[in-house]
C-alpha cells in the first residue's frame, strides 16, 4: 500500500474576483467559492480520509471545514501551509502592480524564479516550508489517505518538488479554485492527478489561478 495526499486549493474569494494578490492577507470565500467548496466536499465524501489539514488562512480553513463535516474530523491548521508572503505586491490589484512595478512585474511573469519582490518570501523559501509540512504529514500517515487544503502558489511549489521540476516553471501549470491534485507516496512519490475540477461540471476557468 502507499500513502495518498489530496492536495487542494481553496474556493473562490472576494480578492480573486477583484484580481488582487492576497498572499498571506485574508479574504473570505465568495458566494461562488462557498458553492464550489460544497461541491468539492460532496465529491470527496467517500474518500477514506484519515485527517484533514489546512493553511491557517480562512479561505483554506473554511474550505477544509466543509470537507471535514462529511468525515466527522477536525481540521488541523498548519502555519507552514500558508500562501507565499508577496511583500510589496500584497493587497494590490494586478493592474496596480503592473503600473507601479512595471519592470519587476514583467520579470515575475517571464522569469518567476529570478524576480526579487521586495519584502517577499522567495519561491525557494516557500517550497522549502511547504514540502517540509507535507513530509511531516505523510510520516504520520503511512498507508493512509490525507487531505491538505492550500493555495495556488504553495501548491505549485509542492507539486514541482515531487515532479522534479524547477521553479522557473511556476506558470506552467494551473491551480484553479477548489482543484484536486493527488500525490501517491510509494517507493517514489508520483503525481497522479493535477488541477482536476471534475465535480464542478462544466469547466469554469478561474479569473486568477494563482493566489
């Protein structure tokens, strides 16, 4: 047998709608985000979840609580699963950043691993704490299935680690709201599902597939 990690992203938030970089700021789930999360919870109700973990930020925690209700589990908050701190980008809309930090923003879009955003965590730091959190969780759940509700940025960094991809690939995969990724831990970790939202029916492309 192998351990399975269901790595999820939270539902849509008010900041997602307004195209704002949330980072470690808190933004509540939107009305649609709640409905998405309810559909996600229903889709996972038959999964044999041993535990459910989430970021300490409310958008992930509220998504996780809806899943936990089907399994009579308490959500375990893990600070290391929080989204990246985006420094001077936090709380600003995309257009504001594009105008105020034009050159840096272009570097972030085209060379994300090289963009040095003032006061922000680096992608390497984000990946290091995210992977460490996942490894600690998996050690506690040998041959079990567990669920982690995170964020677009940290999820990407975790997935890249187990896919052996470098961080310059940051924009190469999407993480839609409420998406499901699966990583199986056997002799070698394997990503067996990526950015799946089958339970939402007709594919709804997120306005913002990152934060």
